C-alpha cells in the first residue's frame, strides 16, 4: 500500500513534467480543490451547534416552522 508521502512525491514528479503553458490550468485546479476543502470545513464547523438546545425551544421551532417562515416572507416582501 502506498503512503500519503509516497503519493505526494509521485504527484510532484508528475507536476515537474507538466509543460509551462499548462501550469496556470494546474494552479486553477489545485485552487478549486483547496476551496472545496475550506468550504466543507466551514460547513462542518456548525456540527453540533444545536446539541444542547432546550427541548421546549426545539419543539417550538419545529411546530411553528411554517408559520414563522410565512411571517418572515411577508416582512421580506414589504
């Protein structure tokens, strides 16, 4: 089985063989991958945010969800 370090070395060797005119395209691709990683991390930072929510508050939020959304929609339309 190949380790992460070995895989990175393989990728680096391939990068060195890429022609100069393709480096911009490669850089754009790597940047896109980085953005996806940061986006997932940002989303996951909310995990467990409602873990300690009071049961009565959660019940109120779920039971009144539709009416609360309709109220907010009316305010946005004004």
